């Protein structure tokens, strides 16, 4: 009956593979990538990109319980410039695309809990495309002091497929539009399609356009001090994941493979 011992061993190995407990917890600047906050019915079945409001609040509870502090880009910029320390366990909560549910479902939670986030907007979609936020909503969120905005291009273009001229247009025009509406510098940029959307040719143009931060979809935790001003990694809590997954995400920077 010695083979019976193989059962718990197999369960243990499967759990280790599933949640990757063998990864060593990392310190540094955590950034989380979200898209929709809502129900899957509301978001066309975009399951991995949709976290329900209840689940998002549970995740905020977990961050708080484990001593994480949501920070804004200003704090990151200051800490990088002066070498001063960030708060213990800093986390940037980021949301891509500027979906309407960010205003309807996320913003009330942020106000209730006084939590800061960053939204990356596709500026041609604002007030133009159904399902995306309007300029009025952008301004209301901006005035709350809880939401900062970065650019996610004019048109959600796959930048590496464009000419240099068109890449610069996507980068500079979206930045300009956001600055004109908000009256503050727009210093953060997020690549559409993540790592598949940019290459070595695109990245220098992001800085040429005047951005200080570039965010990808590559998972991980950013080593701090942020020496080479590298593209910021973001962990990706997917819709339907458990809180155990989320714990692995926030301590290891990624769960699953
Ligand atoms: Zn996007």
C-alpha cells in the first residue's frame, strides 16, 4: 500500500504548480493591472479582464491586511528622484482603457475607502465610444484627487506596427489632450497590447514624447530603488481568481504560469 503516499504528494505538487508557492516572495514596488470592474454580463464576457466590485474590495482588504499602501505617481517620482523611501509595501493600482465601469463601479469604492489609482485612457475613445468614460467623468475623478490619468495612446494602436511619425503622434497628441483637459502634466504611459505592442524602437520614443513612466503587461514586482528607470512590471489579478491567487500575485508578482 506504499503507493497511497503518492496521493498526498501528487496533491502537494499540483498545488505548488497551480499557485507557484516555490517562487520566493519579492520586495519592491508592486503594480497591479486591472481593466473592468463589474460583472461579466456587463463586459461582453471578457472574463479574465473583469473583476467584480465585491472581489476588488476583498482584494483591497487583503492589501490592507498585509500592510500594503496604495501610492500615486508623484510619490514614486519623488522617491526615485530623491532616493527617499517609499511607504512600506507600496502598490500602484492601475486600470487600462478607461471603461465606463471604472466610473460607475470603481470610483464609488475609491471614494468610500479613500484609495488612489491610475487610469490609462485611450483619448480618442473618451466620450466617443459606447462603454468608455466621458470627459465630465474624467474631470470628476481628477478633482477628487483619488484618480491620476496616464495615456494609453489615441487609438489603442499596436505601436510597433506603426511608422516613427505615427508612433510619435499617438504618444504626443494623447499626452497633449490629457494635459489640456486636466491642467496637470501627463507623465505615465501604458503600451496597448503590453509586451506584444512595443519593441526597442518604440520605447525611446515614449521618453522623447516626454513621459517619465512606461507600463507594460509583463508580470512581476519592480525592484526598488528603480535604478535604470525600467519599464514597470504589473501583476495581473484575473477575473475569477481566488484570494489565494491574489496573495501569490501581490507577494510574487505573478500567479500561475
Ligand atoms: Zn488596453
